[in-house]
C-alpha cells in the first residue's frame, strides 16, 4: 500500500481500506483488538496474510484478539471459540491445539 500513501480513503478499494484500518489498529499495540470480518473484503491469499499478521502480533504482544466472522474455517486458529445464534451464546469451546494460519484449508 506504500504507493497509495497520498490517496484519500475514497480512492482506495474496500480491501485496501480494510488493510489500512488493521495496520492503524495494530500500530497502537492495544491490549484488546476487536476484528469484525477482518478478511471480508479480501481475496483468500491476502486474507491469510492478514490472519497470520493478527495471529503473530497477538502472540508476540500478548494481545487479546477477538475475531468476529461467519467463516468457520478461521475458528481453527483460535484459542477459544464462542458460537452465537440469534444474539445468544450457543457454545464456548476451548481449542487446545490452535492451527497456524498457513495450515488452514481455506
């Protein structure tokens, strides 16, 4: 995105806007990061890169990262999976062996 540094948000694609938003959030090194469909506007290759960045950053900086998604494949990288239905918690599962993003079957 470095070639787009002087562009306004309206001049960026949805995926570019999404990547900029994630980069800005990570730059602040928050203790809690909420990600609503972080791969929603991205192709699968870029989506995996973003998830890998989130997973690595979360572990390296001891950051709690909550990913809200409809993509059930992403659950395999989580330490804990909370499934909701009709606004209510349906189940909470502890994942003893979270996968690395590179091992996901996208």
